[in-house]
C-alpha cells in the first residue's frame, strides 16, 4: 500500500456519444457511422427530488430541466445505498456483493480487485480515449492511505484528474498518479473537474472517447464558488447543486460547439439517496440550513433500502436518438451502463463472469414496449439482501430491526428513527400507489409474495446473503477454503479511556 499522494451518495450524468450501430433492432436508423463517445458525470449524495424536473421546489436546475425536455427522464433508476458500492456497481456492471475485492474482505467501500473489468477497460478494446475526473473511491476509502495500483490509471483510464475518495475532511487532488494539490479549495472543484473534462473532449474529439465525471459534491463538506454561494433559497446545499447544473450546461455547450451533439448521449443520475442525518430531525432537506438533500415522495435516504436510499434521478439526452420529452418508468440501474455502453460501442461484455446489468438500448431509444416485464432489482445493504422489486411490486424480506448483515450500519444512525425498523414477515408494497412504502398488501396478493420470495431465494443461491456465500460471488485470489459467509472487516476495537490530563 502506498500512502504517499499520487493519483462520479449525488448525480450521475453520462454523456454517451454514439456514432453508429449496424444490425441492431434497438438502434435508430439514422445513427451516424463510427464509434460512440461516452461521458459520465456522477454526483455524490444528490437526492431523487434535488432537480427541478423531479420536483424540487427551491433548487433551480435549468440545464438539467432542459436535458429532460430534450431527452428522457427515468423515474425508476437505481443505484446502491452507499457511495463506494455505487461506484463499484457502475464500473463493473455488477452488484457490489458479487465483485472480488483485495484481500477477499467485503469492505463498506469496495477495494476493487485488479482483475475486475471496468467500463473503461471494455472500451479500451475498441481504442477509446478514456478519462476520469473527480472522486474514485475504489482503491480504499482514504485520502492518503490507499492502493496506488488500483487508481483509475490502472483500471482502464488513460488520464485521471481527481481525488482518491470522499471529501469527509479534505480533498487531495491528483493528476494521474501524482499529488498536485493537498487540501484543495473545495469551492473550486466542480468548475475545475468540468474544465478538465472539456479540455479532454476537445483534445480527443477526432477519436471515440469515454469521460467519467464523478463529482465530489454534494457529499458532506459542501462548498461553492463565489458566483453561486448564497444564491439559492435552499442554502449552501442548493448553491452546490445549482453550480453543478451550470457546469453540466458548460459541458453540453462544448459538445454542441464541437459538433458532437448528433453523436452523443448524456445520462444524469446520482450515486445514492440524500444524506438525511445532515438535515434537522432527519427530515427531507428543505431548510436553508440543511446540508443534505431530499428524496421527495420516496421513503428515507442514504444507507437505506427504502426507495429514498437507492432510487435516484436520471436524465438521458441524445439528440436524434433519444426521443425528446419522454419519461421511462421501466426499471434501469447503474449496472446496466456497462453492457449498454459496450453494445453501443460494438465491444464485448466479459464472458468469463456473471454480469448483473443488462443491455437497455431499447429504453435509451424509447422502445418501452421491449422492456423486460420480469426485470428484477435486488436491494442489498452491505452483505444483507433486504428487498426485491419486479414491476410495480417491492417485497421487504423479513429482517431484524438491527440486522447483523448490515454491519456497521446495523444500528442505522443515518436515517430517521421511524425508518430503523424490522419486518417480522414479508412486507409487500405496490409502488405505483404507495411510493412512501407505508402499506402492506401481501394478504391481498399471496401469489406475488411467493414469486418474489422465490426470486430472493434464487439470488441468495447465486450471489449470497449475510449467512451464505453464493456460488457466483467472486474471489479471484487463491483460497484454502471458500468462505461460508461473506467475509467482512472485524469491528473496530474500542478506544482505551485515558485519565484526564494524559495526552496520547
């Protein structure tokens, strides 16, 4: 491990430039010839309702709203409950529970094994220029004590300008694998990441490119530039989102000015729900002093498998390919990006391992009648399978109020006390009529309950749960014996009490 400095839960905007596809019914007939470009912008901890077109009453996002008017809004787009797992899922197309980690331990924030295959590595097989700008968080959750050989530059990216992990205290800024600025001014990061991304696009406009732009904010330590600070009625949190929105607009303007718009898709989404313990009384962010976001009609937030923790805003833009002014209500996830991008680029999805994501080009192009009615999303918190959704139905599986499989979040201080609950029996939700997840309709729908329980059991066998390791959970390094339960870190040792006046 190298501690010396070197080197997107939040929105994910992804610009996918698509030049041409041949022989696919899912692709529009007027796609240009050539390979697509892709740009992904991924913000951190931006809630479902923290965008104007998703219902924010006070945060103004004119550029994202225009993207939705000119493209497609996804209302059932899923990430993971926490920052690091969301990045692992996006990069690999897999549930974080499935991916291999260094040392075999299932960390809170995955330390992605070097033999896992990222989107960038898939696209390198088609000679893409690839770059990452912003928060990585897959080489250990630390600004200084991390694995340099797991940086983006070792995971398929030609260029990196960003930071190893979250801005919990500081942001150490790296260019490739060299520290260029310890303890950066956080108020400058949104603009500087965007500046670098635009410069990379300009430099590589004659070849296919993939740009991944995972913003540092609005995670925890918020800051905005003087042009935005103090301007939003939603306080500093609103200032941060509005500055991100402005810079997304700058990026789109550059794509237009370079003549790439007809060859580009843009997808915006977030890495998880809002951080509610940054708000007064764990409420949805609405006060000017609240430092967390809002999930709007959804229940709960980050570090939760209620909808507010994992359902995130998503907008897709692609003039001439993505039908304007449309809304997709079908289930889609960040895991679907790898197989979808690979298909659009003419690249091969890894065939030597299970990939959980699916090719959803038909959704990108508005062919909602081709959506899989049996597409299923499984809600994991840490190594614990807690719920399953298929269609409009979501089933919360029986669990304790403080489940062991969710450790270190068993006693979940991140969410409101009213949401720190268990379920003695399966709790069925009709999400079309109950986004707040308040009413159990299992008695009226026993066949649905049986079907979803069977799906959950199948996933437990395939991937695993807190009490078992599934047959397709990956361990790349040699093992004397395959573990029977997911290996998780030992709990931290309690600190020794010191006598008053004694320094340690």
